[in-house]
C-alpha cells in the first residue's frame, strides 16, 4: 500500500512552516517599526507555530526513511532496507532537501534561544531569522506556480518523479528496496559531520542578525556584546565541522590528503576565515571602542559568504570543477535571488547608516595590541579573498558568457600548488601576529621595554627552530619561516598562558586557541609540505621514444605473493578480502558460500578467534558486496610487520572508488591506496589435460606439484550427499616460491553422472579439475587452466607529524569553548 | 597623509596583486592547435583540453597502450576541433578511461607529445535512476 498520508502531512507542515515564517517576519517587522507589543505577540505565536511545523517536517521525513517507504522518491534514492538506523540519519541529510531541512532545524532551535534570552533585541533579530527561514523553507516547498518551480519537496512520490513503465501498469507499485546511501558516506564521520557543519552555518545568522538589527534600530555599537559569544560559538562549530570533513576525506577519499582546495571545501573555509577576522575586530571594539565599521563589514560578509557558498555548491554552477557538489535540482534562480536579496539589503542598510557608525581617530601605534589584531584580521580577510577569487572562476565565466563575452578561463591546473603558494605566507603572517597580538593584549608596554620583553621568546623560538630544522632537514625558505613563526607563536602564547593560569584561567581562551592554530599550521606544514611518496620508483625510464625525458613512477605493481622492496619496507600483496558485518577482521571470500541475496553469505567452516568460535559453520552472515579489501603486509628490515587493507568500492553511482588504509603512529602516518586492481573476472586459458599418478611429481604452470591422495567426503559445501552419491576430494600440493599451496578439486558421481567441482588458487593463477579417476592405475586425469596472477598497483605516501594537526584542532576547540563561555557570561552581567 | 590611508593603500595593493597573479595562473580551456601554438611560443603553462578517446567504427577504443609494468599509459585523443593527439599519462590507467564519454586532460606539450598531469573523466552512470529494478 502506498502511504500517501505521511507525505501529505509532511507537505502540509512544510506549507504551514513557510506561511508562518512569512507571517512572523512581517509581524516582527511591524513590531519593530511601530514598537508594538501586539505585533510582537502575533509574531511570536507565528514563530512558535513555525517551530512546531518544522519539527513536524523533520519527524515525518525521518519516519518515512526509518520505515523504508520506498514509494517516496527521497527515501528510494537516498536510503535502503539494509542500512542501520545511524546511516538512515545520514540518508536524511544526504540529499539537498534533507540538508536544507537540517539547516532550517538548527535555525528554529537558535531562534527559540534568541526569543528566550534577548528580549531587547527580539523584534529586529527575529525579523531576520524569520526572513531567512522563509527563504530556506521555500527551497523545500515543492510548489509549481505557472511553470515556475519553487523548491523541491522531499515528499514527492517515486511514481511522480520517475517515468517507469511499471507505474503505468500498476500505479501502486512500491520498489522492493531503495537505491541506497552512497557507500562513501557510510562512515561514522558522515553521521556527525553534516549536523556540526550546518550548526556552524546556522550560527553565523546570529551575529549577522545582531549587526543588521544594530543598523536598523540605531544601536550601532550595542549589538557587538551579544554577538561576540555567538560568533565564537559559530567559529568553533563551523571549524569543527570543516575539520571533521577533512578527517573524513583523509580516511575515505584517495586524493592523498585531508584538504584538496576543492571549490566545495573552499566555499565553507572562506566564511570561516572572515568570521574569525570579525571576532577579532569585535574584540578590538570591546577593548577600546574602535573598528566598529570593520566589524560590521566582516560579520555581515560572513553570512553573505555562507549564502554564496550555498549558491556555489547547490546551483550546479561548479559543474565539473568539484568532486562533491550536490546534484542540480534546477533551483539556481531561486538561490541567486536569495543571494541578491541579502546582499542588497545589507549594502542598503550599511550605506544608509554608515555615518552613524562611530569611528575613532585615535593614533595608530604599533605598541597597541589593537594595531596587531587589526593587522591579523586584515591578513585573514586577504587570505579569504585569495581563496574565493579563483574558486569563483566558474561564476565569472557564467556571468561573462551571459552578457555575450566568450571566455575560456579554467580553474588552476594544480589546485594544491596554486593555493598553498599564497596561503603559506598568510599562515606565516598569522602565526607571527598571534604571538605579538596576545603579548600586547595582556601587557601595556613602554617603547624601550619591548625588545627586552620579546628577546626571550624570540631566542627560545630560534633555538627550537634551529634544532627542528637540523633534525628534519627542511630547506625551503617559506617552510623554514612557517616553522619558526609557528614555534614563536607557541612559545609566546604559552608564556601568556602560564601567566594567566596563575591569575584567571577563564581568560585564557585566546592564548589556548592561538597555540592550537600554531600547532595546526606546523602539522599542515609537515604532513602536506613534507609528505613523501614512498612508492616512488626511479625507473630511469622515459615516456616513450618520442620523449626521452626521464620520469619517476609514483606507483608500484605488486603480484600476489611476490614480495617487492619499497622504501624501508618489503611489501607483499596477500590477496583479496571481505569484511563481515558484526564480526571484526577481514576474510577470504572462498571461506563462504554466496547466496541469492547478494548481501548475505554463509560460512563454509567455523571461524575462530583465538579459541572462541565467532562464526559457526553454516551461519548466515551479512556483508557489503561492493567492498573489496586488498591485504598488503609491510615488513621492516628488523622483521616487524603490519597489515594494511586499502579498499576498492564498486560503487554504482560513482564507478570504482578507492579508499586508503592508514598505518598510524605517533610521528607519522603511512597512507596507502590501490590505484588499479586486476579484473576480478579472470580469463582462463583453455583446459589442458594431464594424466597424473598418485605421488608422482608433475608441472602446473612451472610449479612442481604432487597428488598426495584422495579422500571420500560426505558433504559438498556443507550440503550432505544424497543416498547413492559418491564424492571424492583430491589433495594436490603445489610448491610455490615462498610456501606450499593445497588444492582440493572434487569429483562427484550421482545417478551415473559425474559432476566436477574445480578448485582454484588466486595467488598462483591456477585452477584444477578432476576430469576422470582411473582406480586401477591409482591415477587421475586433471584439467588444468591458468590465468593472469592477481595483482594490484599501489601508491603509498608518508605523512609526518600529521597528529599535530589533529591535536592542534582539539586545542583550538578548547580555546574557543573557554572564550565562548567567558563572553557569554559578560552578556549576563549586563 | 594619514596612517590609515597608507594602510588602506597597502591592502588594496595586495588585493590587486592577488587578482593579477590569479588571472595569470588560472588555466584555460584550449584546443590542441592552440596548445601547440602556445608551446611553440615557449609558453609552458598547464592547460585544459576537452575531447574524447579515439574510437573505430564499432566504438572500440583505438591507440590505447599500457606500458608493460602497467604503471603508465598513452592514448589517442580527439579534441572538439577533431584534431588527433597522442597523450602520455605517467600514472596507471584510470579504470574508467575506456568507457568515458568525455575526457579533460590537464597538462602541456613537451616536444611533440602532450603530457597530462591530471585526467578528468565523465562517465555514463552505470545505473540510470530512471530504471527501477523489479
């Protein structure tokens, strides 16, 4: 039965939440304009109904996903019957509609907090909130007015979206299963990364609303105090979300790192940088009343950049230039309209009120912390500008083409090179400034004393830097500068931290965050700047006879069971493995019988873990047939070894996708992924027949082999034989280069017919079949087929000190939390 | 002149510098003939060329060669002006190369051959969402 009721209720909630958002926006506008308590009352009721209906939409969407209602297109295209509940949560926000809903959800939560805590600001702030909500809800409205599609509803029925003949025959047809969640997203980080990121997105609306309200209600400086803790909270969650995404990319994708300067990554990184800049200028205001204008610009720009990044990633304008933008739902016009509305509204208000905003004409002196912090905010903004400019190349192309100018601008050929060349200098600047800025922040200094005070940290930093450089062999000038400025930032901020810890540790947010940032910069410098391809082989070969230039190959070819030397290791590829749900470890596929349902298999034999039986013979188990793991053993010269399991997914959506396997240690990670694997469907040679006697040596594919004996068996692949059946298993030993292998082909007689079950060995590329048994001669006739041996092509990269990046991230988050709590308490004090 | 003005001028100067360098470093979409002209003029900038693999009448890819060690590949590509060009790629053959509908190679000419540093493929989706499995 098609569950139309749920969808109708869901859609009704969407419409109510849209209407109430508009009603709330209008009433809050009136309330602010007329200073009317009645209007405010109406507005508040509208917003409360809005909250309830948004929660209703969320509940209905989760309900239809949880109960596998594949008659709904959203459920069918993002979920499947076999997903555990936490991946059904990921399915919820995998699509555009669901992720908009997630964003809307966080806005209503934040909105509720605003109404409850900021009575004096309620009307103007909630006007902005409601206006943004109306726009966001309209993205999932799914209404068509005279050929104009407004939003895309998550409650569309599969039959209304897809033209399949089956729906003409039976409109009530319900697909048996959904097409599932993209396997790349079936990762625990993808359960928590999107909610965190969208909470960060949502949080940027708070300082924006305060800034706009400040302009509108002529409270041009009062808005800063309540906005600061929210800006800090937004920066923390957005930063955490970005880094969770980076960590996911590092673990799951194969581009060799955690950050690829992809447009989608850049699009959220830029607002974050600007927001951090805005926080710093707001703190300058709190210190000495300056930088209000800059604060307005940066806080407003942050939110506009969030809207811009939404436009970039969801309008389809990035096209081929990004690996992970959303599918185009044909809503780019709508997105563009919102972007323009908010940009124009902000610019209009800023221009109108510009002269009311105070600006102090105090003398700028380099002995003030404010000066250094301002420079810091400027560096952050320039850094953001440098990132957003090339990221927008597809937008420039599109604008120019629309006004009739043909362009052929392409994104930079080597994105990572391109961005890091600039960004490393911004990084150096930021590191130095955090050291100086924190220093002056806590200490007013006389001109003469500066050199005295700075001498110690500079000397300590130089000593440490020299030691580190000597040990790690850094050569590049910009690398050297980044390292020493990072160390300077850590030393200088640690000194501040030490002093504060004896006075009031609650004030240490700035020092702690800056130590975190410096650690992150050093971690990035080492893990990216000094990452080393260790699968490099200097082959001395050239491209071809046409081009004699020598090239190095960055990959190595590993045939199964043939060890190859690489860097400090000996590598051996042991063969393909699968993972089974619910039990740890990796298994060979031939330990199981496959079933008709491709997600299930049964165990051929008991599987032991130590002495414990984890799986009994015949148990039905669940697994993901898309994933294959390639077991590679790394052996060091001293004999110690470790296993890595790089993965390949045959993903129906994205083709073949490889994911790395990472050996983590305190000082470095060894990151390994397969580049190419042999085709799993082998082409076998024609059968070669050979009569062999028991115990006699013979050759199979140049390997010495012996038939060691026969064995009567009572069951085949766990299925007992029928009466009158006779089955024999031949035991054949093949002497490989490093070990012996045993093959056991089966010969079965039933009703005078012979059935032959061959046995094969992947490592050797050999398949043996017992064609005939000659009992009086103690001999048998073997059918021999050979094939290409299994192989993988692999790339391995060493990433030194990557843990500094993750440790730095945690410290930064702690710093943000300390600062957020401190600034939130200041509001309460009034 | 006030200090704030000097500060402003420095910022604008840096921003302008970023714009100029970005414009200079941005790659371009060109055809093989334009790329060859650029190479002849000594311009070694990395460029994007869009095209397809060379195929025979029956749709089989021709001119694709994988080296014996399987670690690099060369193939024939036809750009949008129907010009044929041999491409060298010093990486193992991307698994989806042969079934790609469109290829974008990013690289530059060296001598007479085009060396690709990066290849972007557009492939037909293996399953079309329009078909529902029964």
